[in-house]
C-alpha cells in the first residue's frame, strides 16, 4: 500500500479509489474535464477551510484547483435515464484530509442548472452558485465561459489539449492532484463526507490560450494571481456517488 505524507500524517492514497460496498446514491457522467492547479502558501488557505480538516500538502505547499467540465446523466439511482440532468459545472477546490483519509474541500461550485444548484445546497450543504455558462469545443480548441447570476463573477478559459499522459503514478504530484475520491462538507452542524467512485483518470496535457478568472478572488483569495502552472485535461469518466455521512 502506497502512503503519502500530509503535514506529518501518513495518508492512505490508494484505498479511496477502491469501489465501496453498498449501493450508490446516484450516477453522473463527467465529460471534458479541465483541471487548473496553483500552489498556494498554506496560511492563505487555512482560514477558508473548517478547523476539523487539515490541509493536505505536497512538499510544503497547499494547492488550489479549478475544474471545468460537463455533467451528463445526473440522476438518483431510482431515476430512469430519460429523466437525468445535464449541465455545465465549475469547482474551486483545495486538498484536505481528515484522520488518514485524503479528499477535497470545495470553496465554491457553479452550475447552470437551478435545480442542481438548489438540490446540492439543500441536501449536501455544498456552496453552489447558479451561473450562466457556455462550453464550445472545436477541433483544435475549447472555450469555457462563466458569469455568476448574482455577483457577476466571471471566468473565461480557452485551451488546447496536447500529449497523452495516461494514468498518474502514485507518489507523483499528478496523482496527488487528480486522484481524489472523498469530499468533505459541513452539513447540519457536523462535518460530513461522501465518496465517489470512477476509473482512474487518463489525463492529457493541456495549454491555456486565454484565461481570465474572478472565482478565486470570490472564494477569498484575492492575492492569488496569474495563470495556473499545471493544466490537465481528461476526456471523461462515469461516476457512482455514495451517500453523505458523518466524517
């Protein structure tokens, strides 16, 4: 079993990828995922993360990521496929652990579905925002644009997909950033967590051609600027979503 170090604690980074027992709560297909990553001094992120969670560091740095993607086939396990939803989504997230379990903590999420935004806030207490969003994919490049309905905060990215990287190796920075299967969220006065399951990401290198972003500042990081030094693309995975439970 490969373990990694998070601020002095040995973390199991392989077992979370194993499909859990029991029935999933729902299903989602994630498509055309663009991952943008920035190293961040831990002291900048610490005030934004619940005290019960520890920042998961790579080396001595915390990381912030924005993930842009399309959601398809979003449904509860008892919904027929014909009633599933599809929408665009953007996540601003950082990397945390609780006990020996590494995962992610969302600083914000955006979707262009009012029903999905309401449901995730109501039943999971996730910090979703409704936004006007567009994704346009051509043969050579893809454009993804966001403008929040209330605040007007925006993001615009135009990018090209490059060489294939394949599945990331345990112990690498790519594995640390991409292979995350637990999310943590405060819900109804307690820290909760939920697991997702999918096949390991088969990543590709990507290059930003244009980038403008106000979501990081809206999340509380106005001092973080510049294009991300690490960019990955994944064509898609099919996911199973397991119930939220006390951490």
